[in-house]
C-alpha cells in the first residue's frame, strides 16, 4: 500500500470517529487518469472521471445496472479501464507489455 493511500485511510477513519462524513474519494489509476468516487445514501457509489485540463466537466461512468456501483463492481471496473495501454507495434496492433 502506498503511503498516500495509507494516510488517506487514516484521516478518513479519524474524521469518521469524530462524526464527520467522508463523501468522496479521489483515485488515480495507473494509466494517469483521475476519478472521484462518491458515496450514496443507499450504500453504493457513483464514479466520475475528472478532466484535469478543465475543458470537460466530470464525466459520470454508470454501472451496468443503473448509476450506482457496488464496491466490488467498481473496483473491477477501475482495474479493467485504469491499466496503461500497451504501445502499438510496427504492425499497427498493440500487444500487452511484458
């Protein structure tokens, strides 16, 4: 676990113990994109891709069934879309990086 992740969990826990609500988490995927994960009153999550250039507002990524994600589905989705893409080869096709 990276230090920044450990620190974020620590401050969220400390705030929760003191009655504060942590309603959103910012996540950086390995491919360099930034995401906001917001909690809902129903116990699910909403996912927004953040445009760091500011040209495009946050874009919501809906779950398969509606706009609310379960934790497991959200983690699986971010894992699938957040990995760096393999560079194209000379034949025009991309191949996974070793």
